[in-house]
C-alpha cells in the first residue's frame, strides 16, 4: 500500500477524481491525480516464471514503480508511506531487520528461518519501522517520522517513509 501526504500541511492526498487502470499481460498501471496538482502513475509487475521440470517454481516477486509529476505552478513537498504486511500467511513468529545496504526490511519466521521476505525501496527511506499500529497507514494526517526500529512482534506492518521536493513540471 502507498499513501501520500502534503509535506507542508500534513494533509492526506487522496485521489481527487476518477483514475485509469491499464491492464497488460505482465503488469498493471494506475494513473490518477491528487491535490497539489500532482499526477501519479503506479506500475505493478508481478513476476512469475513457469514451473521447472522438477516442479519447483521461482519465488514470487512484485515490483512497484511510482512516478509523480507536479503539474501545478508551485513546488510541492510530498511525503509518501509504503507499507507491507510482513507475516502474510506464515506463522506469528515474525522477525525483521533493516538492511541499509539494501534499503530493505529483511523478514523471516523464527520457526522457519529459510522463509525470507525482502521488502525494499530503490533509495533509502527518511525513516522506517515495523509496527502493530495499522492505523498509521490510514491516517488522514501525516504520521510523521518513523522510529527506525524493527522490534514489533507477531504480525508487524513494515513501513517506509520518503519525502520528495518536486518543482513545477518535474
């Protein structure tokens, strides 16, 4: 899940009009606008190879690319939160660590340490955390800087916070 906020007022930048989805065999695109004259283009790729001769399959991989365009006349400071449920359908003994070389949360189950999930970003976040406070990601106001801690137990949500200064036409 991605959620965007106005960096000056802290207001949630909800989609303000109908958007457009474009479905392709290998990916999906979502085009929409939010206040402050921002156009957003999200592209989601879900990679899935065919089973091998021995029946094994590639691990699932999802890529989400986000492009923002400031179509307004004033610079915009946009705060974005990206989050993921770190447990999924695994046990409740979730362990997570932040790896600064990967800009990622590396997550596994204590009872199954080989079941590793990596949720990361192409650039370093302003802050990150694991939390049990699922309300942060649906807040109408910017939740602020995250704790940079990864000690939330059981069913944690992994969150990254990024801030972007986007000039008119950028």
